[in-house]
């Protein structure tokens, strides 16, 4: 399968390395010249459990190098989704599909405004990754991957992609109600990302301190109430899933934590911020998520304006 991955950050390089190592024809697309040059000249290095695997994989800053793809995987930050979708449309072959494995709410809807929604696949993955430097990524946790058609469709069309992912070592299942799965992943991000970004701790540390555990429970309870108001009933033990995810990616800094560390824009508006918007529609108060969103926005505005 010819696969183009738009976004070669932590998850883009991890997913790309696993697919390429299993024999798939993978092209990484990224705007960072140093990342692309390092991958092309030295290979992509993946560190896991103290061992380093070097993967021979192609990378480019030119979207045209990713054309004629059977599958385009979008793994950029949510603010770049619209631009990535426009690029993906140029890459797909006639029967190609586009898959988003991004964090947050609204990515698949935005992609569907640019690409035929019948070609859009949404999904989540519990794998964790951290960028250590150009061409070097740490695989910081493993877990299941779930994919599903964004519009009701014959899920048998996803079997080839599922087989491809499973063969690459990514345990993958096909889900008929992918919208509920996206909500469940959003809840996990709500319980981990902003809290770890603000406190400077790694994912597993939220289990060690009662105050962070209390914050997780409060943020998740608010988000679950909002989901229910929008007709999505989440499992009663959803907070346990958050703690399980934190434990599975214990040594990892959340993606939002990595963004704050590197003084980059975060995805707060597509995660906790999305809950604020959805809560407002139903006249629900979500003070914990409102506070977390405000604190992250203040923090990133301060460091971004300070760089200019």
C-alpha cells in the first residue's frame, strides 16, 4: 500500500516507522526542513526501552512527493487540519482514502468539508510518542488503534487498512460507531493533556498525586455530562480508562505537554476548549475545563508573544 503521512512529529514518525518497517511504501510530509533532511540522510531513529531502531523511510517538504497515495494519514496538530486536508486531496489516488488519527474534536468534520466525506476515516490510537530531536522519536507506550468510516458505510472496505496496521504491530479494530470512540479518546485527552502540560509532569505522575487525580475526575465528569447532553452515553467507568491510558504511557509527556515545553501552539481549543463550546450549546457549566482552557491559552499566548 502506498501511504502518505502528513505531519512527521511524534505520532507521524512513529506510525510511519512501523508501517515502513512492515514493508509498506511510506512517504512522510513535513514543513520542517531539518526533520526531513535528517530522516533522508541518516534514517528515522525510534527509541524504545533503551534500544534504537533505524528505519529507512522517505521524507519531503513537497506535498507533490506524496501523490497517488492509496491512504493519506493526517497527523498534524488540529489548528493545521484544514491546510493538511487540502494537501491530502492532492495526494489521494482515485480510490484513495484519508484517515485522521488526530487528537481533539472536529478534525474529521473539517476534513469532510474539503474531501468527499465517504472517503474519510476517523480513528484513535493509544500509542504514545515523544520527539527527542530531528529524526529521533521515542516510542513511549503502546495500545489499541480503532478506525471507522466517518459516514455510515460498508466497514469491509477498511479490512485492508486494518490488516496493514496489524501487520505493522499496531493492534487495530474496526468500529461501526466511530463518533463514540472519538468522544472516548477526547475524554482521555481532557483528563491528561492540559493537566500534565500545566504541571510539567509525565503522564504516569497524575496517578501519584491526589490533587491531580481529583482534577482528572472533575474534568472528566464535566465532559461526560456534556457528551450525554449531546446524546453520547459514555461508560460509567470512563475515568478508569483515563488512568489506564496514563499508566500505559507513564514515561511519556502528553502531546500538549510537549507543545508547551517547546513553546508551540497547543490543541487546547480542540480538546478542553471543545467541551466549552459544546457545553454552551446545552447551557451546562464546566468550570474545571473552563479554567484549564484559560490557563493553557494564557500560557501559550505569553510564550508565543514573547518570541515575536
